[in-house]
C-alpha cells in the first residue's frame, strides 16, 4: 500500500492499493501527480493526487546488467531490475528511474509514462538528484526526444 500522511499530525489518512514493493515517491512540480517506483514488480506507477487514484503504470523494461543475478540485492525480487531512485525534471516533463540491477537510468515521459532513451551509468544507480550545472556540450541522451537531434 501507499500511505497518505497528514504532515501536520503525521496521521495516516488513507492507504492506496499498490503492490510490487513500493520504494520511492516523487511529485510532479505542479503537485498533481505522485510517481512511485516498485522494486518487486519492476514498475513505475502514477497516482492522481486529488482523486488518489492510479492513473498509469509502466514496466521499467531494462535488461539486467551482466552478473546482476549474483548481486546481493538481486534476491529481493528475482528478475526485477529493482527500480528504486526516482527524480522528476524541474519542468515536470521527464521522470528518471534508477534501474539498479540494469546499471541504467531509465527515462519516461511524465504524462504518458512512455519510455524515452535511457542513460547507461554502470555501478548500480540508486539515489537521483538534479543540479543546475549544465554540461558545456549538448548531451543527446539527456535532452527530450524532440531536442535530441
């Protein structure tokens, strides 16, 4: 389940059905959508905050990295790429998901959850953060699909 917590009282005000070992949650900048990574089911799930209803779900379809089955965390959910880390871009258009056992950061359109080109990073990515520092050269893998060419 996904717990909705009143931040003033710390009381759980609702529990939303969610399977697949939910790990991280992030809100879109407008506060309308909550996104959740589910390590056990290898999914990214979107909820409408106002109605508290699931509005989308997408498999984090990334190949397991070589030797991933032997890594310590592979036993948590066999066959899953263990999507854990989660970040929504500042403009709210892209969702980044750390596919820990795929050695990759998967990218999704934040509205449709359609997959975009990912970023191979190696080393079991997990926590994600944004920085205002921009590379001096364009990064095609980092730009939205319409700007990649």
